[in-house]
């Protein structure tokens, strides 16, 4: 398998990144972040989620954020919808893509969405069907695809099972998620191999949190399998409130630096991406959690 010559990144910063923030982030800041990401050349942005505001208060402004985004042609705006209630609310905002999020771990499924894996699939089924009928793309996330904070290591067969269940309800594309960032290249490759038994390589993404600093290595290991879609988060923001100990997603800036350095096209302007990361980091009063962004910002200072 040759390394892809082009890679598509979905910036999940506004959603995965900000969902875990304790301090309030006004809708206007989230909207500005989305604008900066699209100006930097991102063609897919995970904007928000239509989940229970009791479970994830930071995403309670979902409709306001979606309404405030000035859409750019060629950009796909996605939102998370765990059930029909979320889907119906999301519909008012006109997303291009919805994301149902399941898990390869029973315990995590219970903690995150309050139901078993089997029940989650039954909740996703009408969501996927309704979305497809309306011409909205359907993506799925498979959380804890290599490890779970409650169950430990997850067998690739579990990932294959969830991928099959998702395919059977019409999910068009799945993300293999290392929710707590415990994966190493060979483990991630096994989870991807399991998924590739069910989905073609164009329909599988990597979604790697960077808790143990392995996310870039895992990205490279995925590229070596021909995977060319990745979820990344500007400034390395992120974490799931129901995945204890999980830190942010791999920083978009670091992945773009890696890809461009390998001669792989992303369509992203790294300087503008660094600016977007600095914008949100300044608001959060911290430094971007990205080595490449830090290096580039230091270089600018001369
Ligand atoms: P539940 O309590 O089982 O739901 O929660 P329910 O159907 O029994 O309803 C209970 C209450 O929730 C009712 O309100 C509903 O109206 C409300 P009440 O009558 O008590 O006032 N409700 C909703 N409100 C707004 N939007 C909805 C909705 N559904 C029900 N869609 C539920 C089930 C899934 C809603 C809940 O567990 C939840 O919201 N979980 C969200 C968890 C979450 O967002 N986690 C983070 C995203 S996933 C992630 O980060 C992982 C990912 O990045 C990949 C990776 O890294 O692994 C994608
Ligand atoms: Mg995540």
C-alpha cells in the first residue's frame, strides 16, 4: 500500500475540543473559530453536538453556533446526533453531515450515552435512515477502538462487530477512535484492519487522542495502510467528559506539519491554522497544545 498523496482533515476542535472545557466559551468565539478554520482551508468542520445540555453543558448553544456560521462553499459542516431528538433539533440547523457515536466497549457506551451497544444501534438506525432520506451524509464514530478507561484493552473483533452494525444501518463512513489515546501503531493498525473488513479504505478515518503522545505515530501508521481521512483538533483541544483521563485530539497543526513535510497535500494553510489555534488558545488563556504551532509561533518572534 502506498502512502496517500492527499489527506482530508476534519477539524473537530469546535466540538470535541470545546465540549470538555469547564469555562464558558461564548457562541461568538466558537463561530469565530469555525470561520478561522474554514479560512485556513479546512473543508470539513465538526461544529457542535445535539446532545443533552445536562450531559454536556458546553454544547448547549448548538443551534446558535450553527446559525452564526457564515458558510463557505465546499465546506462540510457536521454535528453529533446521538438519537432522534438530537437529529430533529439538528435538522433545523441544516448540517451537511451528522455523526452517530457508538463504542466498542459496553462500559463506555453506558457511561457516554447511557445505553448498551445494541441499544445505541437501535437509536442510531432511524437517525441514519432519516438523514439519508434528506440527503445528509452519515458518519459514525467507534469510541474506545483500542482501549477503554473502564474495560482496558479492546479486541479488534469488537471494533469489527460495531463497524458491521453501523454499516448495516446505513452509516457511510466510520472513524476509528482512540478515545483515551492509549493506542500504539500496531494496536491501531489492528483496529483499522478490523474496520477495513467492513468499510473500504476511503470510508474509514483515524480519530486519535494524544494522551500518551502516540497520536502522530498512530497517524503515520494509518497512512501506511492507505488511510487518508483523519479527525484532528486545532491547538490540540479536546477530550471526552465521559472518558476519564483522556486529553485532547492530536493537534491539527502537528498533523499538517507532518503531512506537508511528507509531500502530502491537505489544502490547508498552516500559518492560518496556527493563527486559528492561537486565537482559541488566547481566549482559553493557555498555549496551543501543539509542538508545531509552538515552534512556528516562536519563529515568528524571531
Ligand atoms: P438519556 O438520559 O438516556 O436520554 O441520555 P433520555 O432519552 O432518557 O432523555 C432524558 C432527558 O434528556 C430528557 O430531558 C430528554 O429530553 C433529554 P428531561 O425530560 O429529563 O428534561 N435528551 C436530550 N436533550 C437534548 N438533546 C438530545 C437529547 N436526548 C435526550 N439529543 C443521551 C442519552 C445520549 C441524550 C445522553 O447520554 C447524552 O447527551 N450523552 C452525550 C454524551 C456526549 O456528548 N459525549 C461526548 C461526545 S462523544 C465523544 O467525544 C467521542 C468522539 O470524539 C470519538 C472518540 O474520541 O471516542 C466522538
Ligand atoms: Mg474524540
